[in-house]
C-alpha cells in the first residue's frame, strides 16, 4: 500500500439552507441532495468522471430513502459507475462522511470522492400508531379470509390519528434543547453570553455574504439564493425579549429560539482528492484534512455527562496525537447546535478541574481567541439541516484557509468540532500545508 497520501479538500457546494416549511417544503431528501450533487458536478466538471465514491446521508429518512446517496448520484447525472453509500451519525453525519472518504484517499483505495449530507425537517415521515401498524402487517401475513376479517374488525377510527414526529432521545425522553438546558445550568452559562454568540452568528454570516464569501459555495434552489434564516435586523435587545423555549417553568431557562438553531432543510457536499488527482485535473487544493477524532460520552444515569459535550473529549485526544495545543489554530469552526452548547465546550476546555478530573489531562487546555470562532457565521445564523452541517463546515473552512494563505502568504490551521445526538462528538484538523 505504501505511505499515506495527503487528503486534499478541493472545494464544496451546497444549496441555501431554508427554515422548516419554507422554500423546500415540497422537496424531499433526494431532491435536495440531487440538486447539491448537480452543483458539485457543474462546478468541478465531474459529470463524466467516474469518482472513487460518494458518501452521504440523512438523519430523518423515509423508507424510500434506503439507498438515498446512490439514487442521488444517478439522478444528478454523475457517472453511473460511481459507487455510493449512506452514512448516519446524527449531526456529525457529513463530517463523518468526509473522514471516511478522506481515509480511503489517504490509503490509496480511491483518488477522489464526494462527502455530503442532507436533511428535511419539512418532509419528516408521518408515523402511524403502533396498533394500526401491527394490524396492517398482520393483514399482510394472514392466510385466510377469516383471519383478515378478524383483523379488520379490530380497526378503530382513533388509530388513524398519526403520531407527532419528534427526535427526542430514546433513553432520556428529552429533546436536545432540554439536554442543553441542563448543560448551561451546570456550567453557569448566562443568557446574555448565549445571546451575544447568537448575534455574532448572524452578523458574521451576513458580513460573509456581503463580501462575496459564499458566492461560489452555493447553488440557488427553489427560488432561494441565500440561507433564509439570517436576520439583518436582529439585535441583543430583540434576542433578550424572547422567552425560554425548553425550560418554561423554573424561571431559570436561558435557551430560546433566538440562541438555538432552527429546524432546517438543506444539503451540502464537499470534494476530497489526492494531490495528484487535483494536479491532473487542473484543480487547486484549498486545504488538507490532517486528522480526525470522534468521541462518545455517557449521558444517561446519575453521573451523566452533558449530551452535547463529546467534542470536549475528542479534541484533547486529537491535539495530543498531533503534538498541538488548543491555541495553535488560526480559526475554530464549532457547530452551534445552541449558543449555550458552544460556550459549555469552551468553558470545559478552560476548566482546570474538569480537564484534570474528567478528561484526565495534566492541565487545562485553556481558552481560545473567540474572534477566530466561526468567522463566516455559524449554525445559529445559517441554519442546521442535521446531516448537512459537517460538509457545510468543511467546505467553508477550507475556503477560509485558502483565502487566508492567498491574502497573507502564511500557512494556517482550523479546528473543526461538531456535537451530535447520542452523546457523539467529532473533531478534525484542517491546514493549508
């Protein structure tokens, strides 16, 4: 097999992200992922190129989406001999696909691949009641007319009322927002700090749009040319007037609709390749995926860790393996599931007690310069289609690094961090050289 090859990020494309029940209300996961892969094919001239593979996925899926990524490859007009498969790791899905495709490039199994993700909150599956499901399946298995009549006689009108879709945790029964409320209380994260981070998420994203940063990262879709969650008129005053969304009873709730990500529809993809493939195809590598680490925490029981705290565990392992400090980065891309979750992670890294006693480190990791955090906006402002966020971050982080190198002549690094449901956290290091 020989030595490992470097994993280049050539660039990425996504459709604009849309709040639930807006522009993409009639679009499926397949529609959105197909539109994104078409954008990738057009931008990078890949329509007639047999790729090593395409890996993507969705968190909220219909049964018809069982072979979603391969279906999208064919629907998008990519080379029909391009293999494809689905991956699902909650909100870390398309960071996970980037790692998987990247590892195959590093080992020489493939020379180029596409990693992505898609999710529709608008097109969530409607679930029938369990009693009705059991009767329908029993009818399908029945062998006699008498059995079928007996089963039909058990049907009741109330069984036709569908169950309300939700993504609450299977073990705790709590929503992600309720889990995050527990975290911000534990870490004493103030409402004002959460609102300030949310405001910056919008302002930095709007500034990035205004200076054209997203111009070649987006392909218009369904009448939308930019993410429609962004609010130019938002302010600390407006954010501070919003009521708590997940803890409305204690008087101590601080997480609101304004400092949380909205339910969002969208898709994103990123092209990864070996250096030789990029040279052969006349393309520049924007950044390199150097290494990655995924962690999981126990968020159940009396000594439970916070559901969204796994990146706090993953990052020090990643840093140690690469001989780096937390401060050795020019940019930080931390997924903002909630403003409070980002601030909890930063507080944990800066806590000597937590780093020593929980993470078993010799000392605290320390703080970061928050002016380097999510410099082109984050998930609170841009939106968060669950499985698409990782690819969105990889593509924008790579472009930011390439621009920095062009403008300054200096090399640079970015630390990527994504929390996910199920107590999962994924981190990665990107660099210009």
